[in-house]
C-alpha cells in the first residue's frame, strides 16, 4: 500500500489553499474538475471534509485504498474524511460532487440520530446479550463524529423516493450557484433530506473490480490497516478533531487539547503534521476562520459581537487574526463577499 504520508491531502482536489469560501458546503459537477485532469482524479485524501458523489449517467472506476471498484449510473458514494480515494470516469460521466465541512455534517448527523438509531436497532439480533452489546456500539458510533469512517455506495431505484433524491441534488446545485434569500438554510435542508433518504436505503456491497486483485492485495492491505490502527495517530487525531469542534471558541491553546488527549503539545503537533501536514494550532485557527467567515456572510452580527462570540477578548485582536488568516479585514471580507445569501 502507498505510504500514507505520500498521498496528497487537499481541501478540494488539486487545490492547496485553505477552504476558500464561507459556505460549509461546495457543489460542482463531476465534469467541472475531472475534465481538467483528463477524467482521472489521482488518489488523494481530504481532511475535515465529507463527500457525496452522485453518478447520474456513465460509469467510473473508484479506488479506495488499494482496491478498485466499479461504479454505475444511479449510484451514490458516501466518502468520509481521510479515506484514500481516486476516480477514473468515462468521458460521458454526468453527476454531482457535494463536499461538506465536518462541522456541518456533524450537525446534520445529530439531527438524523433518531432515524439512524431506529434503522440500526431494527437490524439487531434478538439475543438479549447481543442486543445490549450492539445497542451500546450503535449509541457510541452515532454520538461520535469519527464513526463516519466507512465508505458506502447507495443505489437509486426506479421509484418515487429515488426521484426525490435526484430532484434534491439538482435543487441543491441550483441553490448553491444562486444568491437568493435564505440560501444557507435551504441548502442545509436539502442536504438533510438527501441524508435522510440515503439512511433509508440499502447499501451496495463493495465488490472489487478485479477479484484477483483483491486476493493479491488483501494481505498487504490488512497488514497496513493493523499497522495504522495500532498507532496513536489512529485514535488521537480523530479525537483532536472532535475536541476542536467542541472547544474552538473557548480554548485555543494547543496545550489544552494535548492535556485532554494525555499527550504533550509537541507530540500533538507531530501527529497533526504527520496526518494532514498542518500544525495543531493551524487546524484550530482554520476552524475559527471558517466560523468567522460563515457569520460574516450569513448573519447581521457586528464585528465586535462576533469577536466575543468566537472567544476573542478584544475586537481589534480578532481583526488582526482574521486579516492574517484571510488577507482581508472582516469588514473588507464582508463587503467583498456580500450578504445577499
């Protein structure tokens, strides 16, 4: 298996800049990016982003770690962060790629928790002992954002509910490109609808495109997985991501997060650089900046109130921080982006 450190980590494929917009979601067609790369998206990873790829027409080969799979028209791929993946599309491929920042996907998944709980509970074994065990696992996985680590493919059917999903993707793309009032709320509503419909549908078994390839790579892949899960990075980095989400407005010192994880600040920095090529403080600041952008665009909150909301004791310090991160002052950013959304 290719060394983890040699696999590029992007926000959006081919772009090395931080998350470029105030939105916590990005929508584009399959062709928009893949056409620029001769319909071949090389293996890479995303940190802090969840992707949904809906293949409307055509076909594709998808690579997940060391295995390749066939993807057909009418299928939807759910792809968590830090999963090594790549695509080779047929030139007639048509579809949507929706990229969601984890703060938003976490919020949406919390809203869907009752549906997920009911769906999983229905599949539990009848044995009392087994039921307790599986119920505990289910609650833990639903409450834990790092549980979103499994890639799944859903297949749409020729039924009314599938047509709703198709329409929702089209509406989501149109709304994303527009600037009509209440845009953010409608985008999140459409995303929630898509996720609800997908939790109701069955997943497609991921069968490698080449059975011989599976046999040849299985031992190597299993060894790599064991090696990765045995490292501290395997448990500490996802937990650090969760802690940022919980405390980024109240605790911005790397030492606080290191203490929570039971490691030193230097060790935490090393883990972050190994995992995503950024320092721990850089990731905390990235989350703060994203929230600041979002509030500047979608709320009427004054810069002074926003600075206190994000945990800054002095609005002038917030202004300096924001300009250092974005290259514009909060006022300049708000004027440039506009507030029509």
